[in-house]
C-alpha cells in the first residue's frame, strides 16, 4: 500500500468549507457503518476529553449515554458547516461541549491538558496527519489515552483500487484520503504506547479496512 501525501503548506492555508458534504454526511454509508463502533471510543469517559474533527456531532449521543459526573467535553471542528450541525447536535442531545473552530494540526490548548483524545475518521481527512499526531501527544497528559477509529489504506487489489479512486474521493468526501497508513503513523510514534489495535469487519469499500485502537502517552517524558 502506498500513501499519497498532499503538501501540507499548500492545503493548510486554504479554508476548510464543504457545505454539500456537511449537508449529506449523515446520510452517507460511512458514518452509519461506524455507529456500532462509536461505543468503543466513548467507553468509561471521564475527566477532560477532546474530540478531534467532530463533524456533525455524531459522537455526542454516545458521549451523553455514558457520561460521568466529572466529564468535561471539548471538541474542535474547522469546517463551519459541520460545526454548525455539531452545535445543533450538542443542543439536541443536551451535551455540554466546548466546541471550537480549530484544526488538529494546531490545537488551542496547553500542553498536558487532556485525559483522553478521540479521533473518529479524522486522520483520513486532516491536511497534515504528522503535525496532528504531534499535537495529540502534546495536549495529552502523561498516561492519557488516544483512542481512534479510522479507515486506512488496504493491501492488494483493494489498495490499488483505493489509489485509483483517491483523487475523486478526496473531492467528493470533504478532503478524505483512502490510502493513508494511519496505524503505522500512530504505532511509530515514540511517545505513544500501544494498548490495543484491532482491524474490524466493518465499513464499505473503498473506505475499508476500519481499524480501532487505544494508545497511551508514555509517562517517561518522551513527547516526540
Ligand atoms: C469524515 S469526517 C468525520 C466526522 C466525525 N469525526 C465522525 O466521526 O463522524 C472528517 C472531519 O474532519 C474535519 N477536518 C478536516 N480537516 C481537519 C483538520 N485539519 N483538523 C480537524 N478536523 C478536520 C472535517 O471537517 C470533518 O468534519
């Protein structure tokens, strides 16, 4: 599998605005296929939690269901059309969310400020995934958890199909990439220890395979 990387400098300067994608996102097969997996991301949440690229707020009902009394939920979303829907979802579900206009590559929070960071199909879309991962590590407290649910590049004929479809897919799906080696990127970070990683029988080609996992920020002072 090979990864097509976009030059970060050229894309991060652009505004992120996909009104049509935001309007139809909840009708697409991908978020529906992920519904059964969202419980994994939100299990036993407590303390200060940050969700990256919360989209239309599909995670919020799951967060409300299991919320502990001390939960302080924060979310970032750079696309104004997505963010407006997320704010509505927060109101409808009754979840208190500190929702901000920000990118994963430049998080508006101090170092060591979150117990848990969540990413649900976000590292496929961020413009500079390496910079975003550095930010996750920076804002996590030592011992804090990074939980993810992501579709990644496939092997074999599926991978070749993804490479062919990727340019069209990026345009149709709000900048989403099909071919990223997201798990390799996460596992390769020296400040993160792998707790578990699992490939799932979920999702719809070409946005498969879907992988979920939990990594923990090491406690030994290594921050990247
Ligand atoms: C496929 S959607 C996933 C939405 C949501 N996390 C979910 O689980 O349904 C990807 C989201 O990432 C957002 N996004 C794009 N670039 C981003 C960036 N640089 N940092 C954070 N989020 C970004 C998009 O606006 C979109 O809402």
